[in-house]
C-alpha cells in the first residue's frame, strides 16, 4: 500500500455487542476525514459482511464505489475471508489491488478505526448490556450522526461529516443520505449512553439493554 493510498484509505473492522449477542456493527473509517460508517450485521459471518457491503455498492454504484474506495484496509478475521468478493464490491478490477490486509497480529495498522470505536462506545458502552440485535436503522443513523458531528482538533475543529463532503462531494452525500447520517448542530450533540434509548423511547420502542 503506497504512501498516498495509505493516507486516503478506509479502515474496516467490526464492533461486538453484549455477551451472547451475535449481532455486531461493520465499521468503515475514512482516514482523511475520520468519518465512520456503522452498518448492522446479524452475525459475524463473511456472508453478513458481504451483504452490508452490497448495500454500500447499491448506494454508490460501480463508478461511485471506485471513486470513494481507492483502498480499504482490514484485518485477517474470518468475517473478511472472502477477499475476491469483498474486493469486487469496493470496485477492484483485474490488474489492480484495492483491498489490503494487516500483517498477522498487527491490527494497530488500522488503529484509526479502532480508536474511533471509542466514540461509538460513548453511546454504546461496553458492558452496559446494549443488545446490537435490537439496533434499528434509525438507531444507527442517530449513532453515527452524533459521532460524525463532533468537531475534531485534528481536522481544524471541523466535523468528520463536513470533511467527508469536502473530500468526496456527491458520493459523500449519497452515503450519508442513504444511511440517514446528518451533520448535527453543536446544540444537538449528545454523546452519552442514554442518547439512543431516549430516541427509542420517543418512538415507542424499548431500551437496547435488558
């Protein structure tokens, strides 16, 4: 992975829910903007990852996928084992490489993605009993609207959502619109564990835990 491609790459990983809950989140982080997508998976199988990536491909189309995903870096987990299928979904063609894997036991090579999981855990704390199999599309949209609307010092105190739009233009808008991610005003930020449950209660839905 060359220096320029490395700097512009996406990092792909998963976040697990509570013990006994097979569901998880597929996360993709755009290194230049720190923007992160989180797509619900029913389990940790490669088939579920492929289905989620197919939804991304459906939003962007082949040309959009090629523009957006110049390079994707992930680990050697079994959920990412189908290299050929994943590569095709992110727009890789014969004679080129867009999908890259970390060296064995070197997951820190995609450390930005894992570091940004800390932001997700502000709303879905580990050990709090939140069941990811209860997460709805609305929950994920709220989760990532909050995470991607927090200004970052490394971005000159712009938000990841804003910087992604600057970097990817219409492709960024297509991704955000498809998954309900909004750039929230500062007064709307609520990076607390109760944020999602309060929104669920307002919709007449039960809590994630329990």
